[in-house]
C-alpha cells in the first residue's frame, strides 16, 4: 500500500472536512465491498511461495525428511508438515 496526498486526490472542501476529524494523521480508507483483492495479487510473492512449496513437496517425495526440510528452507517443522499436507491435498494424494 502506498500513501497518496489527499490534497492531490480530493476536493479541498472534502480535505477540510476530514481535517476536522483527523488533522495531520494517517488514516486508512478501506476498499469498497466487491473490489477487494486477494493477498499477493499485486506482487510475485504468492507465486514464489507456491513454487517453494511445490519444491518442498518434491524433496519430501524424494525421501528428504521433515527435519532436514525444516533446516534447508528455514521453516519450522510444523510449517513443513502443513506445506506437505497442503500439497498432498492439492494433488489428491490423500
């Protein structure tokens, strides 16, 4: 999320009205219902995590134990378990 200057976006009358409630403070204006975006849609983070999780699952299938995966990927043992289970479900292995 980036900051925008209210005086560059809003009519001066509206800026003055808002200043009566929050003068010089930062406020968050939420998106309207129906225009919310899912997490990670603006960046490549979601895709990177999906690729990482797929790689973890591939390593797991090749026989790498969960403790080693935990150390290799700098994640907790529980996180590795969660990822493996999620990838199993994704591939309908369960």
